[in-house]
């Protein structure tokens, strides 16, 4: 039985006692037959009109509420209840529905504007963006992605990454790939992330063209190399040229000065010194360029450190660490530690201190510290800059080469002043 029929039936049941009393009085009293039937007629009409009006008064507001709720469900927020009143329960429901419609209309407008802004931003991004749902089907793509695959979005939406020819790009870790696409070719930086929409996991793939950036970095690197080479060559060739010209003029004179042999010897020694410095400089450049990939094998850390400590006899060296084994390139790791220990010994030699080498091995790898008791380091921002050195006879590549070795092993190398004692500490993690 429907709600309105049940309400009408309850109303009729409530009217049964007074109607029965009226009929009992009409038929038990001294009334004519015409009067009795007239009473029955008016009772019937009154009951019909009353139940009809009651039904309409109940059904109309409920239908209005139903229409408003249906409009909300269909995201049509233009419908409103007319003249709602707060002095009755039904009026309060209408008022709250109108307020809810207004709030949801405002939220929908904000969502539409945000979506429009997102589309505009995606359209201006140079990186290609692909969004896949939990079934692996493409759901969102920007203009850069359409140009990359030379396909309109209508033909791409709903396809999987394999069907689009980019399935191998969905790797967990960021990667740099060198491959052609239907719309472009070059080197690309590929990364992905995950997000949820309406509780469903999605994956976003971003493909960025780094060809131009790498080319600019390469040109900038060449400029720096040429600038350094030019500076060092000029520093060495300028005095050589000047001394050679002086020696040529001296020899060209008919009468040589009595100390010409001393002048000639000094000139030759300067030429030899500058030539040797230039040779060391070019050898250092060649060493940086020829650093090979590490060949990993098991290395006993204690034996390696003890062997390096025996090479440095100028200062006392203290070793502290377990007898552990790590996987590394022993030759490269030895070269790295030689550089660190030599620098620490040079610093400690000035103050009469010593060097302490400490290491530990855990599931994260090897952590080794080399502490000196020198005066500390200054200008830490330039310590790992190639050819930057604070030593008169330094080449400026020791720390730079050491950090390259550490990074080739997937680790890091830092150098900083000790917080509580004089001196510096180099920390190696591989």
C-alpha cells in the first residue's frame, strides 16, 4: 500500500466514530426520510472532499521534495522550493534543500573552473602527460602527448600503454631513454606517479624532452673546459714565451754577459717547471675523462684500510672498525681512500695531530669516516669543484675524482668541519 493511500485510510478510520455517532442520532431520532438521506449525502461529500484535500496536501509537498532531490542527483541546481516557511517542519526541510542546492551549485562551479584551469595548464605544458586508470586504459592526455604520438585524443582514450606503444615506459623508477616516437625523437626523461580519483587508483606517466637541456649543459661544460684549459695554458705558455724571447736576444748579442750561463740555466729551469706543471694538468684532465665503470667484487675493508695506512708514515693513524666485506671496485676504492688519507695527513701535519679512520657496515652499506686534527676547511662550497685547490702543489682533482668514484658506487662523499673538535671529517657512504 502506498504512503498516500495509507494516510487517507488512517484519516477515514479516525472519522469513523463521529460519522457513526451522527448516523446513529439521525436514524434513532424523529427525522424524516428525506432529512436522513440529505444528511448521508452531505456526510459522503464531506468525507470525499476532506480525504481528497488531505491527500493533495500530503502528496504535493512530497512530490516537490522528490523533484528537488532528483534535480540534485542529476546535478541540476537551478530548481528551488517556492516561498519556504520556517514556522513548520516541512518548510524547514524546503529551506535546507534550497541551501543545499545553492552550496552544491557553488561547488560545481568551482569544480568546472578548476577543471578548465587544469586543461589550460596541461595544454601549455611541454611535457607529455598520460593518465591510466586501474584497468590500464588511458583516461586523460594533453596536447604535448598527442603531438608526441601523432594521434588525436579521440583515438587514444581507452587504449592501454602497450597499444599506444609506450608500455616499456611504465617503470617504477625514473629513467632516461633515447628513442624515437611517431611525432618526435630525442632523449626523454620518463617518470610516473600514482593518485586516486573517486577512490580508484590511477597512474600518471610524464615524458619530458631533455635533448635541448642536455645540449645546453654540454655546451656549457665545453665552455668551462675551454676556459680552464685556456687559463692554464696561458699561465704556462706566457712565461715560457717571455723567457725564450729573452734567451734568444741574449744569445743573439755578439758579446755575452759574464753571467749568461746562470741566466740561461734559470730560464731553462723555469721552462722545465712550467712544462712539468702543464703536463701534470693535462694528465689530470685525462684521468678525469678515463674513469671506468666500477668492477665490483668482494673487498675486505680492514685489509684495504691497513694497506693504505702503511703508505702514510708522516702522521699516526688510528683504525677502528670490524672485519667486514663489501662489494666494490677495490682499485677505485683504494684510490679514493688514498686521496682522503693523504689530505687528512697533510692537514694534521701542520698541527702535529693524527688521523682516525673508522668504519661500519650495515644492511645499508659501508659508512667510513676519515678524521684529521688540522685547522679545518674553509670555502666548503668549492671543495669538489674540479681543479680548485688550496695547496701550492695541488692539482685540484683529488676530491672531485673521489666523489666521482663514490657516486659510481651508488654512494656519497662529504667533507665538513668536525663539530666539537678542530679538524675536518670526510664521510664516505657506499
